């Protein structure tokens, strides 16, 4: 069964919620305030089922500019954009902002619906259609269908549903190999069951009784139950709107923006590097240390932005950038994000996460720029090698690489094998890898330390293993142990209990020491 997520977009009061209700029969305005005011404030959800098993999940987002942050919480997981424009008004400010957000999130397909078609003449609809074409030119919707629909009379709904299904079937399947992640967009309590969270499962799978963790809070739990569209299931898969019943977690302990994933698979961060592109409509340049609102998944945190290699970024330009986050964020390389200005609050740009554990390069030096360029443009093997290179003498566990790279377990294992076969990395053991450059440096340092030690202490048989490890830069114990094993196998080093020495080392007395010894021997 295929699941594809469609997100609405568009200006307030352009009929997004009425359109969803006409399509699905579901009124997505669930809050009393939404009913009273007649506007959508928070995210709403509905779905369509096709006869071939295709399920079209619909996320209805608010159109008011005050609730764009809620719109962003729902937009992160969508596959298709349903841009809604009222035929009696045409393109409006939030039409443009929502379109820009979809563009920044790299949504690749969608369509435009001209609602309230029953309220205007056919000639007027054609004028609005031309207006929309100009607005979406040079975006992912440039060649998209533009359909006129009336939620009131039902005209155009059948064509809309058929078009949605056609576009949905063309959406590539989600990657089941990547780490399962569910960005939380709703948290509530069900009597008799406890805390339930919902979100769009962006990748991987969840199963009942699986051990999970709520990030970045570090709360451990277990999947007590799973539901998809109100139906209990044993397993939820990528692309599905999923409700997760959490065992032993209080409602007040978690909130929108948290992420559910298998325990120990993600790493919260306060510092990340990425690409950054400013919209041409951004009101001013972004300067070093400007405070911005950083949106990733359903998360929103404040951050300081630091363009790499330049003091500021002009509207319409792009660069690599570092973000110092004021609260922990959970992300993976390849994730898209949106940036909004601190004040006034408007969408100014977005980008792609490149590194969630960035090395401490000087931001104005060439090393950081070169590192990020490789992560942004390199092939999978090059990207993985670069991540391993930055771990230095410590090397990296496979679990850490999985949490810090854009690769799922199968692809990661395949790439590690390729790099090992090419001699670029070494396997310390089945769960730990080291870059060849780091191994060569450790080897040279270890032999150099032993030579110096023997020169300074010719009468000592060797140096303690722990002292040797500390002198070569506190190499990780597994890495150091594997290095000594290799050097012993090559006949360069000998270990005796806790003592390590060069295999060629022999205790040799100086001429004076030899004279004294011989004198003592003659006396006794």
C-alpha cells in the first residue's frame, strides 16, 4: 500500500479547508477557536483511498501570516504541494510565501487549484490562471496543472481527485533503509491508553513493542501501539501519517518539535553546518551573528547564523553557513530547513543540512569551506570518507556514522566495504572504522615515541602501554590496541605484559656503565 503526503498551501480564506472537506468528507478544523473564527489556526489531517491501494494523506495548513510557523510544522514531510488560490482574489501575499517555503523545502511536484470557481465568470478564471502562471514561473509548479474547482457545487472535484492520484503515483517511494524518524506535530492523551503523538513517518519503520527515544529530550520509551488513519497496525512505514502510543511517558514531558526514533540512533546538536540560500524577496542581507528562526521538521529554534568565508549574504545569493542553535535540534545531513527573520517575522531563506557534528575549523579559513564543499558536492563514498577523516585518531563507530551521515544501514555498510577495499579506511573491528590518514599518523607517532623513549631511557625494557597511548594523542583504546597488534604482526614492536618496546631495542650500557659493571664482577 503506497502512502503519499499532500500539503495544502495558500492565502488565508482561499478555501483550503473547504476544499479538503469536499474532497475527503473530513472537516480538518478541529479546534473550537477555528470553528468560532472560521479560519484554520493549526494543522488538520484527512486522507483519500484509491481502489489500487494508494492512500493520499492530506495535511491542511493555516493560511494566516501569524500561523506560518504552524504551516512549516506540517510542510516538512509533504511529497506534493496543493497550492490553493481563490478565483475571486488571485495571488496574495501568503500565496507567495507558502510557495517560497515549498520551493525552499525542495518539494518537487504538485498542482494549483483555483477555488470558488462558482463565484466568478469563466473569463475571469482565465485571467487568474495567467496571474498564477506568472507567480509560479521558475518554480517546481511552472508546468503543473491549474484546475478550477468549486467546493460548493462540486464542479472540478472529480478531475482534481484523478489528477492528485496520478501525481501521487509518480512520487518516488520513501527510503525504508534510513533511520526511522517521526517529527511530532501533535501530542495528546487518550483515556485508558495514555500519551499519543502523531506525525508523518519520514523514513524507516516503527513496530509495536519497539524501544524508542524522544529526542532531543533523551526520554526512553516503548511503542505501546500504532495507528494509521484510526486503524491499529503492527508496523508503520515511511510516508504514513502515524499515531504512536507511548508507554510510560507523561503528556507534559514532550511537545511539537520533538522527534521519535529508535533508541540511540540520533544525536541532538547545538551547532550545524549547511547551505543557505536567501530569497530574492528577503528584506535585507543576513549578516554574521544575525539572530534567525530555524525551522527543521516540526522544530523551531532560535539560532545565530554565520556565513562561511564572508561577512554577509545578500538577497538572492547562497553560501555555506554555520548555525549556532539556542536549543538542541535533531537532524540528519540532507534534511531541508527554512529560515525566518527574528523581527519582523518573515521567511527569508532556507537550505540543506550538511554536518551535524562540524569540526572546529576557523570559520574564515579555507579548511571549513573546503570541507563543506566536499560534503555538498561529493559522491556518497567521498562524503563518508570526509566524515571519517574528521574523526581523527578516535575513529568512529558504525552507529555514530549512521547518526551523522545521510546513509541508511545497507548503504552505509556497502560504502564502508568499498572504502576499505580501496585502502582508504581501516576496520578496527566490525563496529569501528578509522581513516587511513589517521592510521598512518598514529603509526608514525607511535614508532617515534618509542624511539625517543628508548633513547632517553636506554636501561628500561619498555614503556607502559597506557603512557604510550597518552603520548600519541589519547587514541581511542580499540584503535590503539589494533595498531599495536598490527605493529607486532609486522615485527616492529614487542609487547610484554603491560610493557611495549621496539622489537629492535636492546638494553645497552654506556662505556662508563660497562666499566663499572666489569669492575664489580671482578671484585665479586
